[in-house]
């Protein structure tokens, strides 16, 4: 049975369905976020924070899949995919600036099933990724010998407890903390690049031994043409998560104007960091030397294995980068869960907010799940991150398809911001997202099947239970209902 409620987020042209004392208003009054907490700077910082840990580690494993040339081509193609997708999402976010983000876009374009499948894929990404990063933080803490701690459940628990507490304190405080830590991590990447480029040698880039049996193999493509495709998921690590910026829409000042601007700035910063980090690390010591390192930037600065002042600084800054990404990904997961719950796709109690307007159950329950996954994974953060990447690629394909469908089906829909290139831009992102989805099976088919299993269970829950109990007046549902009403009038 559908429950009507009054939206707490005004959508232009839609009258509220209930009065000030209506049950609808009471329902959403317990499910409101703090508006106006974020401006362009905090949102740009949030977009970079999602991703910055990927500059410090993870991308380099793509060298073992494609060599320098293979990973370079993969990074260019994935950079193109993310850039095109960001511009498409910027348009969608200006049309529907709510906490639902990708779920809301797909709900209007692809119906309830499309919205649910997109939101679930995003949720897989943003719940699994913090668990993986908690493991990486533990590895860093152990390698730095901080307080004599070793990587294990006490460190993981500390991450979730401390940083969830900041989120529960308030979104403004959380985003400012994220911006400070992100600024430290980005500054350290610049310092790293300056130091590494003093040792740069172009001859070191293609020093991985060639597999002569691979089709199209050469010193630049030591594993052949297929190595490019296999390196796609690692090229994504330079950008993975930036698509989460629209999830902050309901807590943003003037989201229609601020979101597109912040998203463009964030992807611009990330593109520059990707190129500089990749070239500096591989060229300083050689691709072969850093391809399997858990801390490739430090390895690039220590050719003889001896720590230097610069390498120690970058090592500590790497921890800051991991904290920034962990912290911001927890935020994104809680907002996607909040929106899906508020609309009835997931249990409604998960969208309740505190007196400080924080979705406390939407933070605590995924946090507990993330902690459990980190413990059960037993140090295998890469597997968790591969599952997250699989969920991400599904959401990318569905979100960019939503842009194409809405442009085709509703060309007159008011769009305060329009994607440069229109559906050509989103079409490029859609094709590359499908290619990246298939590539995840080449890298870790077990992780892909784990993600599919989670997806199947979630789809069963929606098919047999929650799709019959959606909240009609949640912002994203109202927006879709308006489209259906307009289409009905047009047919009459």
C-alpha cells in the first residue's frame, strides 16, 4: 500500500500534497536534512575527498595487468568516462536536486525498478568501499608503527567509531573536517610529484617484461591489447566516487547552481592529479618496481629502500588521503540509504534523522555492516574494493542511460544546466561504463559474482515486498509522478 507524504524538498511546479498538520508532513518532519550547509568549496572538496586515496594506492596494480601503456590508455578512457558522466549528472542534479542522487534520476527515466537497481548499485559501492579503506588504513597504521598498533579489528573499529561520531555531530562540521584532511592529502601529492620528477626517466616507464604470447604485445603494452581492457578497473581508481557529489543536494546552498559548478571543479582537479601522480610514480623508479607495491608513492621515492624525509612525509599524508576517502564515502552511503528508505524502497526507519538533522540509523547500520565486512575480509581490502567497483559500474551505466532517456523522452523538461554535447556525451560514458563492467570480470570474477549475489537478494526484497509500499510523496517519487501525470494529460 502506497503512503502519501509531503516532501520536505520543494520541486518547482509541484504543489504540496498535504497541509502543515498532515500525516505526510509529520512523516517527513522526522526525515529532514540540514539545508544550506554546503557551498561550492565544501562540495568540491567532497568530490575530491571521495577519490583522493586512489591516487596513493591501488591504481598501480593496473601496471601488472596492462603495463605502463595499457594502464595509461585505460586511465585516459576512464577519465573520459568520468568526465562525460559528471557533466551528464550535473544536468540531472540541476533538474532534481535531492538526496536520492542517481536513484532519483533513474526513477524518473527508468521507473521504480530502474530507480531501485541504480540506488542499490550505488549503495553497494558506498558501503563496501569504506570497509576496504578501513583495512588499508590499518595497513598504513601498522607500517608507520603508530602507537604500536597492528592492522586488525581495533583499528577498523576506531575508524568507524571516531568518524561516524563526527558525521553524527553535523553535516557542516563533517564536510569541513573532510575538506581539511583532503587539502593535506592533495598538498602532499603535489610535494610528492615535485620530488619524484627530479628522478624522472622516460626509459623507466616501459620496463615491465613483455609477454611474447600476448596479441599486440610490445614494451609499452607488455600484456598486449587485452591488457588495456583488464586495466580499466584500476584506471577507475583515480576517479572512483566523484559521482557521489549530487547526494549532498539537500544540504547544499542553491544546489541548482552549486552542484554543476562543484562537480566540474572536482573532476578537473582529479584529472590533473591522475596524470601527475601516474607519471611521477612510474617515471621515478620504474613501472616494474611499483606495480605490486601497497604504497607505490613511497616506493617511488625510496629507490634504495631507505626512508627519506620526503618519503616519510608522503607516507603520513597517504594516511590522510585514506581518512578523507573513508570519511566522505561514509557520508555518501548514508545519504543514498536515507533517500531509498525515505521513499520506502528500504525499511523506512533507516531514514529517521536526529535533532541535528543527521540520518543516524543510516550512518550507524551501514557502519556496523562495514566494520563486520572489514573483519571478515581478513585483510583482503582489494576484494572488497573490487565488489564496490562492480556496483559502481552498474550505476554508471544506468545513470548515463537515464540522461539519454530523459533527453529523448522529455526534451522540454526545464534544465537549468545542460550537458555540453547532450546525449553524445552521456552516450560515450554509457558505452565506456559497459566496457568497464565487463572488465571487472577479467580482474576478479569472484568479486563480480559476490556483487551479483547481493544484487539478486536486494532485487528479491524489492520485488516481493518494498515495491508495494513506496512513499508516494518522497521528493524523487513526486518528481516521477509528475512526469506520469503530464504524460497522461498529453495523451488525453
